[in-house]
C-alpha cells in the first residue's frame, strides 16, 4: 500500500532534540568554563594557562582547543553567559507597579544574590583582564550606571527624592556597590552579602529620602 501523503500521527523532532554527541559537547564546554572560572578567580587570568584549564576540566589540551581557540575566547564566553544570567535575574526581580526606588532596591537584591552564588565570577568581573577583554565588563558597568540613573531620575520626578544629578548619584551608587561586593568576595565573606543592599541604601538612598522629607516639611510651614 502506498502511504505517501498519509500522516502517521508522529512528529519527527530529531532536528530539535540534541544528539548524544551534542549533549556531550555541551557538557564538556560547561565543565571547561566552570574549571576556568575557578582558576581565574583563584590565581588570576594572566597566570592561568590552557594546560591548567584542561587539567582542571579533565580534558585533553586538544579537546580544549576544539571548544575554544584560546583563553580570551573562554573569558569572553564566561562573561557573556554570566552577564546574561545576571541581567535576566534583575529584569524579573521586580513586580508590576513597583516605584522607581522599589525597582532599584529589588534589582540590587537580585544582583547581589547572583554574585553571592557566583563569587568566582565576581572576582573575574572585577579583574583588569576582564575589563580589557572586548570591554564587556566595562560596558556592563556603564549600562548599570545608566539604568540606575534612569531610575533615580524617575524617583526625582515622582517626588521620592530631591533633585540631584542622577548620573553622579548613579556612579556613586554603582561604585560603592561594586567596591563592597569586591571586598566581601576577597574575604570570602559570603554570609555578609545579604547585608550589602541595606548598606548601600543607608549610604545613598535613605539620606536622600530624609532630605526630601525635611525639605517637604519646611515647605509646608
């Protein structure tokens, strides 16, 4: 019987499901990035060689080069994946209807929680080598300052904090946040990470809110 044109009711998803070889390739690649991340954080990017990464990941040097053309490629992919994950977590941290200040606070909590979970990435993120690797980390910091400046400007428009230069405040906010994160990461004081959002809030946001309340009170007299 000619079955051409007759549906069997089964879908051919072979093109969508990774093959065993592809799954193994992805597993090896993930192991390599994880191994490199540990070494970069422990001894620095400059002092870490491809042979060390291969040994840490338990793959041959040839297999390592089959995945990555060199150390810079590993750093780029590591930064890309970690920064994309960080951005996703921060974007989904807020609730509809949150004020600008509430958005700022919940995004900072989400970001700090991400770095607490990935301390190795935090150490790499702050390294000079990462800063110079296609400028990815530097651009991420600049974008963070811009995002915070927009939220602060909105908070000023909403009357929650007094008028100031939002970009100056944002630079101070992000600078203080990164320095405290780096300090705690170097000390491996992960238990202290949960305190960071409130520390930054007390340093920068709360004084602005208090100033606004004081100015509003004086205007009402």
